[in-house]
C-alpha cells in the first residue's frame, strides 16, 4: 500500500518494476554508483545529488528507479558537510512525522528555524524521496540498495536502470556484458520495448569454476521462518566450463561398419567422428571399424588434428560387412589402450541392430572387456535425429552408465560443421536434475528464470543456474539436489541457512505478485523500504512549513544394396523391398562353400539377421561322416568364413529373424 505523505508533496507512483518503465521528469538519477557482491546478493551504494534552487521552504518528493527486485535498506543525507543517517520506521509513523511539518494555518511567516527532513518510502521496485529543506543548497543522499543476482558463466548479474551504467564506478564495468546472452539466461527479454531503459552490471563469481573438473556444481539454500510457515529458496549453478578436456586424453573411436547401416546413418557417424576430432584436436586417437572383426583406420595412435583427413577418407571407404560384434571391438580397443598411458576413453557408435546374444549381455560383462577406469560413451545413430542429445533409452545406455559415461542419439545434419560433439569430449550439462525436499512442498513463484528440474528437458547447460522455491514448516529438513554429469550422479546436500532469512524476505518483498497473506510478515522481516517500513530523518528547527508555499526541486546529475530403403516409424531403422522372388537360402549359399570341400558332408547353419545383415552365425558339421576330426574343424572354419561374407537375399527383410539352412551331401 502506497502512503500519501503530504498534500503538497509531488508523488510519483508506479505499478511495475523499475526495469520496465521510463524515467519521468521528476525522477532523479544517481551521480555515482558503487557496488559489491555479498554471497549471492548485490549491494549498491547510489549517490543522489539534489540541488535546492530557491531560497524558500519546500515540501516535495522525487522518484528513484531501482534494480530488478532491488530494495533500499539504508540511507544517509548530507548537507553542509554534516551527515544525517536515516532511521528505519514503520511506514505510517514516518508518514505522520513528515506530515506534521506542514501547517494548514494561513499567514505562517517563513523563517530560518524550520525543520529539515528526508524520508524514503515506496514499494514494487521503486523508491520515493520526500524533502523538507529550510534553505537553498545541496542535499546529498547515499542509498544502500540490495538486489538478488542471476548467475551466468562465472559471474553474477543484476538488471539496473540504464542511467546506472553511465555513472557506475570503474570496478562495476570490468565484467564484459553480452546483453543478449545475459538477458536470455536471466529471464529478461531483449525484444521488450522497455529493454532500452535497462542495462546490466556484473560481478565476478569464480568460486564454482575453481572446483575440480566435472564437479563444478554450486548450490545454496536459504530459509525464511514466518512463524509456523517456512519458505526455502534453492539455487543450483554450473560453472562456465563444467569440465576440462584432459591433456593426456586417449580415445578409441569404434565405428559401425556393418551392412545394417543405412547411408544416412553412415553419414551421421562420419560427421560426428569429424566433430569429435575437432573438439579435442590435441588428444590422441585411434579409429577402429567393426563388423565381424575390427579394422584400424590409423597405423597407430595419432594426434586428432593430424588424423582428421585420413580418418575421413577411411570412413568414406568402408565396405560394409556382416556382423555387428561390438564386443570384439571393445576387446580390441582395450588392446590399443593398454599400449598407452593417460585418460582412456572409448566412443562406441552403433545402429543398435545386434545379435540376441549381445543384446542379452549384461553391462557388467561388457565393462570387463575394457581396462579399469575406461569411460565408454555410446552414440546411437539413426537417419532422422539431428544434433546429438542424451538418450537413456538407447540399447547400450547401461554400458555407458556402468563406466560413468553416457549415451546420446544423433543423425545427419545438412550442415555437417554444425555438429557439436563437445558433449562427448567433456561434460557440458547437468541432466535429469531432481530436487528431493522432505517436508517441503514446491512453492509456485512467478519467476522468469529456469526452475530446477522443470524446464529445458530436465537439463541445465554449463554456465547457467536454476532456482527452486519450497514451502514448509519448522520440521522441514535438508534439501538434496541431484543430477547426472555424464553418467556420474552428483548430489548436493543443503541445510537451508536461516541466517540468510533477511535476504529471502527482501527478494520476496520486492516482488509485486507476492501472496497477500504472506506480504505483511515478509515485509516486516525484510526491514527495508516497502509497504511496512520507511526511512526517515529530521534535523534543525521545530517550526512547520506553510502548506500554501513551496518551490520545485531540480534533478541531479547524476551405404547400397540395389534395394529401396525408407525410414520406418519412429526413425529407428529402415525396411527393404526386393524387386524379385528370392531363391531358397540353401541354393543361394551353396556355391560359397565350394572351396570348403563339404560336398559329401551334411552341414547345417543358423543365421541370425537384422534386415539383410548377418549378425550371428552357428555352423555344425556332421560328426558321423568319415572325415577325420581335424579336417572337420578346418571345414567348419572354412564354412563359417564363407557364410560371414555372404549377402543373402530374402523374401521379406525383418528387423530381427533367424534362419536354419541345411546343406545335404551330394549323392
């Protein structure tokens, strides 16, 4: 509730925050602004110089715009070298005191013994100064103004009136301002027509950035007791670089060279590999193409920047083969990693079309194939996805999680250089953020900033922050904020600090939409200029002013198979139509066994296939034949090799099917 001070006072009202209104003729701007950061709160000292231009007594007021959610907590008025600190009084008392300086009696003669007074009142992002000056001169008012800050890329920002930027001291202009980026991160729309009337001030906040790589997560919680009701404010912040690229990084990239890869998927894989090499140019890499066996694309460990061109040529030259044996690829990658020291990683690309034995293999078993401490990232490629993003539904996501890595899904981009594989090189976000707060209920707070765990697909990018408000009582306990950084679960146990209750109260008091049932208690605890409190000081004589006379106040300065391929539902694979009736499988495959000399032996085989790719194979040679056991083993190896190189045609290619084939002896 705004209080009318005196009939002769010139009041300036506002129903909106100071950051969204124009300065009026009666507003004054600060001549100088100092500031510092205390915890997460910005504390400003703004000096207003007010000339009193006429040698008569006056009673007037002027408006002062404040930072976003800013509130005045103290002030000192200085005139003729004497400082007069303003005291905090209930708003009604201050209004009464100021009003008594005005006399409604007629014929009161002006004199030099009139009382001088300064009062500061207001709410909703604005303050008003009331003055009673006994003589001409200059009154300087130094206001202390506090405002909550927004964390963004290792700095804390406050939106302030545009005029503040011009008068801020050099220390407040040291942090470079990217207004568009800061506005997007901190919830102020850059296309707002009133945005030209605001500016930003930043304070360095390097504490979170000094934490270990991958663990640069800051969290704070403050508690405001309101009798039986308590309010908690939680903030989670991520450093500008959540993790570093290890200087000794060595990565084996396992690329899928199987026949089930579509041309679009192969292109997406190639683009992502190139992006990875760009993101870690000084690291060491080896690239293995896998199908049934692995084929290295580099002669040895090579610096990523030097390997890029050769790897790209190798990826384009891959001849798709049968088999999606990524288990063999993992084992071969381990052999390469055993030859080198440093931070060891594997990036496994897959089209997710695999043999049943691999699909049923536990993540723990697969983890044993790689050296201890090796982090595995899984990239599921398809033809419809775009930029890489985390996907916990990927078939091999449990393998990545078992090694503290993560699974992502991606597809081809029209502009390959737009692919960014940085998220595979170092962590750049905290995902699946969740707030566990026993005894607390989420409090709906109309804030423009991100709510923890509720927006941005439940992830928070590095350099950004989120907030969470809760309502509870005296029994409400600690709050746990947790999330995933790659596959590592990061937790912060917070015991809300009641010593910061006043900071919470002041932020709430500055909000126009605060619940009216809470406002009286919040405003009282805030102990700052609001609907409950005002600042007031008087000095000099005791006589009052004639309400009929006065004068104005001047403002201060202040891949191809001859088939038709199409994307299937959900984009997870492709279906294949064959233009002619296929031959029987045994008839198709029999010629491939000519070199194995099995014409007089019964041979049976089971082919497990995904579409047109053989992903697993079992061969049995008739043990009752007259062929010696050693020769039977050679025959079996020969048949296996021949069938693995087969490209059988099918009547209908299915996502997963098994086929039994028998080769009867010739009579």
